[in-house]
């Protein structure tokens, strides 16, 4: 009986110390985004997927679908303000070929619209590092929908 108890304790300790655990950032990212919104006095809406968005200018032109080709000016940065990507001239892409946060978020704007997308990791690059973006990162994008092509 004593050996079984020691074996059980050893197994529990081994499992608890395993480095193969995958962190679930959904709750953590939601808390981080809510804190960022409060600190920056933003009025954001939350979608059912967990995406937060701020519409500064809704736009008056065509409204894209999740499969539209669009041209977007954007600046991408982390919660601490460090910029990881930017294109002010206009980036043309199909919304099926970008991160889920963009596929969903860009559809909230019409041509000429602008605002902010606050994207949790599960709608961005997930738990794994992606180039200069650490796994589990919240991504913030200032976006302007220049055109629906």
C-alpha cells in the first residue's frame, strides 16, 4: 500500500512539472484586453468569438464579407505599444488568407471606415511564436478599410 501511495505521489509530481503543458490564453487575453480598454478609455464591443473592436468611423462605402478582397491601411502592435507591423500605403488581401481576427473584424467596417481590432491569441497566431510575435500575444490593429475590391 505504501509503495502504491509513493508511486501515485511521484506520478502526480511528474505530471505537474511537465513542460508539455499548453497554456490556454482565452481567459488571460480577455482580462488583458479588458484592462487595456479601461486604461485607454476605449468604447469597445465584444463579439461572440472573443474579438473586441472599436469603430471610430463606420465608413459609407461597400461592406466586405469574410471572403472579400480588400485593401487596408494598418498598424499592428502589442499591449505595451511596441509596433510589430505597419502598412500605411494599403495592403491588398483576401480575408480568407489572414488571421481569424481580421477575417471577422474587417467585416464590421464599410469602405472608408476605421477603428481598432483587439485580437486575442486564439484569433491571431495562437500559442506558438510566429516570427517576432510571441505565442499567446494579444494583437492590436489600428485599421482603415480603404477599399473592397
